[in-house]
C-alpha cells in the first residue's frame, strides 16, 4: 500500500464535481421523493400504497446520501439554492446540519478506533475494557450495539441521539434539532388527525421507519463486519482505517442507485470529498481500492455482522459475546 499522502493525492483526481450532474441527480431524486410522498395521500388501493411506501423510503435514503455528500463539501459548494434545499431537507429528515456534520466529521477522523463513546458511530471496545466495566456500563454498551437499536433507528438514532440528546446537552448549539422535532411531531399529529391511521402509517411513519432502519444498518455494517480491524489511538492510521476497516457493500445496480453508491464506503472514507457519482470511477482508478473487505444484504451476512460485539486483541478480530471465556447475554 502506498503511503497515506500518495493515496490522498491519487484520490484528488476524482474530486472535481460535475455541477450539472449534481443538479440532475438531486432534481430526479427530489421529484421521485415528492411524487411518492403525494401518492401516499391519494385515495388509491392499499397494495399500491404499500409499494409506494417502500419506494418513498428508498428515495429518502438516496436523498440523504446526497445531503451527506453536501455536508462533506463534495457537491454544491457556493450554491445558495442548494444550501437552502439541504438545510430544509436535514430538518425534514431529522438530521439537522449542526449535529449531523459535527458527529459525522468526528466519525471520519476516528473510524475504527476503539471507543466506548461511539460519537458519530457505534461504540466498540476490546474484551479487556469490557470486562472492567460495571454491570450497568456493560448493559449500556450492549444496548447501543443491539440489533433492535439499529432496526429502531427512527427512534434511537434520529429522534433521540441526533435531536433530543443533542438538544438537551447543548441547546444553544442545536436549535435546528428543536425545529426538526417540532415540525416532525406536528406533521405526525396533523396527518393522523386529518388523514387517518392508514395514511399516517403508509405515507408518513413507515417510510421514515424503513429508511432509518436501512440507514442505521448501512452505517453499522460498513464498519462492523467479519474481518474488520480496530485499533487504539496510537496504532491508528487514516488510510488503513479507510481501506481495511471499511467495507464495500455489494449491491445490485438498483440498490446502488437508491443508496447513492454508499456501498463504495471504503472509497468515501479515503476521501470524503469525492462526489457520490464518481466513487465507482475512483475505485477503478486506484489499485489499493480494488480488493476491499465486502458485506452485502444477504440475511446470513446481516446476522453475522449484528452478532459482533467486542474486539479481541489477542485474536485480532471482532468476536461474539458468547466467544468470551465468561459470556454474558443480553
């Protein structure tokens, strides 16, 4: 592997944004999102509404990836129109700019470091540290990594962690979190009252729930998978964290489109300013990115990822809780 400096220099060949393509991708996504959102409130058969629910969730995921790229300064820098759109979308999707950018930037500079805090990510600690925790601390750690915590990302990550927690801890810095919560719950109540429970579930609640569950799992599995490498602060290296500790998620072309190429996550972590539509090109053009660790949507692969709990320094790998000498189960 080339030194970090040389890899970063090589990645800069793919930083140039095609502004017209950025707008094209965004407009198509917003148009699809808006159409699906509107269909959810029309008097159509429930079967069509159910399919529409899934499509709307997928458009939420894609638009979130575009929003995520904007926050990394990969696209639309200097555009006042894009700034307004992205700020509004961040509030709508319960990921307001202040907390999302701060926590996500922290994630990029601390990816695959052992930590019990898990700022911008899921906490990961070694077996020795885990065994030194109190019973309550162990419980908290395992809850934070529990599959239900990930599946329930709508409540755990987006409503609680990104908004309620940040607002309580620092209200002055996170007024946009308050705005996001007020708008979201006000809309929820009004839709329930004026359109009924079926429309509320299929047009509002379930699209968010599905999109946030997918997003939470994508975020988890691309840094928690068999073969991932975690390090302490002293041993940690940026380029190795990107290439060896971040996965390439294998997806079919449709899912790659709906997820905005987020499956090329190792490329994104090498240089987060590469526009999402240039990630495949960057992977093809940099030899060190050709053979990354892989994950997928295969149910057995999902189960294997979700069962990983602790870093075993002796074996140099992530292990299940029951692989400890004295397992504790939650």
